[in-house]
C-alpha cells in the first residue's frame, strides 16, 4: 500500500554521446494520470520510450511496483504496459487481427468490445467486410483518424494496468478528433496513465503535470498550482489559448 505504480529514480539517457535527459525523478500512483508537457525536443518522447523499455536508461532506474523493468522479461512487461502513439503501425491483415495484436488470444467478442470503447466499431461495420476487411500495407486504405482509433482499440483489448498516450491529433478533422479524445477518455478509466500532452487543455484534470525543458523537469504540480506559479506552464498554457 502506498508504493508507486511507476517510478523514475535519477534517470539519465544519452543518444550516442549527447545526454538528453538529466536526473529525472518522479513517481506515479496507481490509477492516476501524469502528464508531460513542454517544447518539442525537450525529451518527452524519450521518457515514454524508456518506460516502455524501447531503450534502457544510461543511469538510474525505472520501476513498476518496485521492480526494475530491466529485470522483467519483455513479454511480461508488455502485459503491463500498452502504448498509443501518434505514429500508428498496422499490418497487412484484417482489421480484427490488427486489433487482436494487442492480445493474441482475444475473442471476437472482446475485439468488438474494445472497438466500441475506442469509438471504432461504427466505422468498421460500415466497411464492406467489417472486421474481416483486409488492410493494405500499414493501413494505407484507412484515414489517419481511423488508424488512430484502431490503435486505441488495440490498447483497449490488451487491458493493461499502465497506459502510455501520445495524444497528438493534429492531423485529423474536428469530428474525428472528438471521437479519438472520447475513446482515450474511456480507455484511461481505472488505469495508471502517462500522457505526452500536445494540447494543454487536455491535461487540466491530470493528478500531476511536469514541464520538461532541455531534458530537465523544470516545474511540477497540478494545473491550478502551476498556473499560480506564473512560470513556464503558465506561459505555455496561455500561449496555447492565444493561438486557438
């Protein structure tokens, strides 16, 4: 009880000889939402990739429930974590099997339930062969928004305790964006969620928000506390709304 679900302890990471993360420390409680914001190139995606163990830390540690993820077989780690990134990877296979990639033994009923959570079921059923529709290479016969909804469905069928979201929806229309955000909201319920935030309006309800700049966490707190500081987050937040 009280042990963090996810913890970064004095984490550093380097690409070749250039260190891009410096002394990163934070903890995520179970069933909480932690958001990472900041300028492009600050290291947000690097932290997400380290949590998913796409790379290993240079120094320090990343733990889930107190266990260093370097000591966990990748197959077991992937049972604990699902990722929805801006770049969606789909296979030349049926839509149903592309969703099933999230959990290979998922039944057809579970696949359809996951698609409903993701708000993908209605567009899938409008296709000539529904869930048996074959995708061309990397899903090129679908729109960007439809591909993103399938990625959410894939994460939903995996039913992970920890979820990583890159919630960029800049390349879709307003209606599809609303569907994606609703699907993500449903997917996040009851999970420990790490969000790379591109629109600050989407993270106001996060339990913790961290502002990352040049590989350092320069501010942290909830939305109201960070606005009250009138620092980097305040500038980012109001800058975003001035643009919209």
